[in-house]
């Protein structure tokens, strides 16, 4: 396996492949001086001791300079053969990394163009190579998949080979798309974590187990949460994929259970609601003060018409018509008319003078509203129970889209007026506060004191942490979810915040920690459907063909289970999967598995 990248995802992915799946890995990273220090992988649960030494040597001692504990002794020079330093993945670099003999190549640079250029070169060097690309642009990713797979098929045909198959494929993934559902679900109380594939929708939710020890009511129990500390900070650690006996003995604890949703198309969150269509409501054209002024003026007109009817005795409709003529100074002066009629005409003329500035103000407001319909909205004054989202970069944009699909009110805070997510916020008509979140008054403008959750997903750990600490001084009970780059740092921050604010919900998430399993599964030729964060651990969902798996073929669905490793959840193509259904060749199943359990199913 060859992994090329310039940030923490490359290091974590390499550690995942080496430590969990036992693959031979070559890591290609920029020189020490050309990139920021990646996250420390020294204590990553998946990394083996040998690969820890390789990564520490590749980092080159920068961890100690940045305030992190130094890594293990790098050992002899021969252990560095798996790490190459190069500013960019040029053809000679890929050749030196062994791409021509490799089974899979992951290109996880932060720049889409760099990944595409390297993928085209790698496909020419090895047409049978399994490629995994990190691209943010979804539409471009689909075209690149088709192009590279077609190139592989043509090259294999020229060589007289069988063409593309399970071993030759191109997979385009995005760390933002992988992590966004988990971040959005964490920010919203009661929102489920969803895994979707081929019309099947699976939903993982946290539920308390019955106190009588009767289990989870027929639902699959994916995990038992830690006892006293609901995010893994205590001595009792979460238990992934427990057996039925362990679930019965865990009465009173919280668990992550699985729910089946009949059809993805029938779910209300499958598409944005009508409130997100961008159609401007009539009330938004005019301010509230102007609407009340126009209503009061209309009431005065009606009152004058009624008074004219009573004074002159003419028909009510004619009285209303004459009043409007007087209002716009169209009728003749009421010379020789009774005094009451003359007074009413004067009042109508005065009312007409008052009407002119109101009509002008209404026209200006409507024109300004239409002109700024594509501009950023300000948070409305009465907003309450919303999510304050900090950062509209790659991750923030995907999280914003996910929250609006769930019909969650959002207020965004962004310091860069050219951020890529501002166009999405403008299209979804989401209020945005432009400003540095570390400056006083910015969070107040986002109405943090009335918010439900603060979701900090900027690219700077210190900015996220500072915003969370300041928000907690304003609202000690505020639910906070912050994205932290380094997983060790995320764990330390979480435990400190939990100790300082024991009655408030705190969650810290690492995007690389959530995204690496999906990239690793794609490199191994498996379809990883998603990852669900269970406290500080990750549970994977994958689609697996039954053919050739002795752990699956010929077994009933209820028996295709290994505690702490993997469990068959459903058979694709079947509306209902009874536990007694026997798996056979041709079946394709959805499994929930730990990292090592998914490696065993290989």
C-alpha cells in the first residue's frame, strides 16, 4: 500500500493500514520544512510500535518543538525505508514509492488538483492499481472515477488481461462528507446517526437499556456506553458489539442500538424542506414597522369612508370611492357642501399626504430586499434554540448542509469573507455573522445566549477551543461540539471540559479519526458505508459479499456474529431480514464491525 498526503489524514491512514490490517505501507509526505506538523500518531490505538517509530522519524522531532511529547526512538536507518519525502507526487516519486508493484494507492493531499494529477500518472504506471482519491468536488469526483476506470479497462484489454474487476477500481472519497454526518448528529440532541446504501436506511441511536435486564427490545445493540462517563473519560470503557448475555447484564446502562427505516426515499430528511427552497415570503419584503404603519393607514381610510357615509347618507361603496378620490386629491373641492363633508375632505387630503412617504418607503424596502436577496442574512432577533456553527470551510459547509436537511435552525460565524461555504449559506438563506470569533461581540451577534449548541469546526484548534471556553462563560450549560485536529489533544480537552462543566454536554471530534477507516476500507477493496463515533472509538458499517467468507456463508443472520468484532445487520435487496435467514452465495450483507473485526472478515 502507498499513501501520499500532506496532512494528518495521511499519517492516520498509514497507521490504520499498518497496525490494524497488517499491510506493508509506504508513506510519501512533504519534507519537514514544507508542511505543518501532522497529528501525533504515537498513541493511536491502531498503530503498531514499529510504525510508530517510522512516523516519529518522518516527523523529524517536530513534535517536541511544538509542545507535544517526543515520539519513541526512531531506531536504525533501515526502519525509514517505508517513508519518502517529496514536495509533490511526481512520476519519479511514485515510481520510487513502488506504485508499479503496489496493490493500492491513496492520494489524500488537501488540494484536489494535486490528487487528480498524481492519479493520472499512477494509472499510467500501473493500470491494475486500486486508487483511492480525496476530492472535495463531488461532481468532478464522479467524472474522475469513470475516466480512471475506463483507462484501466483499456490498458488491461491491450495487455490481454481480464479488464477491471474487484482488484482494479477507483474510489473518490471526501473526509468532509465522511465526518459531517457524525458532527451534525452530535450537535443535535435526539438526531440519529444514519448509514444509507442501496435504498436501505439504518439509524443508530442512544437508548437506556431496561432496568429489568430484558435487553434492547429486539433491536441490535451496537455498543454499550461507558458507565459513569458518557464519553469514555472514566475507567469503564465502551464495549462495541456485545453479545446478548452482556447486554442483559448491563441493565440501566446506555447503549447504541440500531433501528431500521423502511425506505430512504420516505424519510423526511432525504431532501430539503420547503423552507429551504429560496422562495422569498411576502412578509420578508417589508419591515414590521412599515407593515404596521400601512395597516394603520388602511384603518384610517376605512374610518373616513364610514364617517362620510354617516354624514352624507350616500351608499357605503360610493362613500369609500369618494374617500379614495379625496385621498389622492382627484375629486373636486367640496365648495358649498355641508361643513362635515368639507372637514372629511380635508382629513382625507391630509391622510393622502401621509400616504406618499409610506408608499415611497415600501418601494425602497422592497427594492432593497430584492437586491440583497442573494446577500448574507443577519440573525433574526427572536431566534432561539438554534445551532451556532463556527467555520464555513470544507467541513463546515458539509455540516451546514446536513443540519439544514434535518431542518435545524443554524447561525454561521465566519471570519473569511471569501470562504467557500458562504455561497451555500446564501443559497440556503442561513444567517451569517462575518467576524473573528475570538473578538468580543461576535458570538453575541450570533445570539449564543439563546443557542442550543455551539459547533466549532474551524481549521484552527486554538480558535475552536477559545470560542468554546468563551461560550461556556456566557452559557455554562451550553452543549458544545468542537473539532480538534489531534486526537490526543481532543481527548485531553474533552476530559478537562467535562471536569470543569460536569452538567453540560461536551463532545470533541477528530475529522481524521472519523475519516481514516473509510479510506482504509476503500484501499482494501471493501465498500465502507460509514463510520459511527461511539465515544472515543469508531464503529464501521460495510457492505460485504458473502461469497468466499466462511464466517458468513451457510450461517444464519443471527449466528453471523462475533462479539466485539462484527455483526451482520441486514441483507441488501430484502425488505426484511429474519435472524434465521441462511446466507448463501450471491447475498450481499451490511455488517457493523470494529476495525480489527473488519480486517478479520477480509
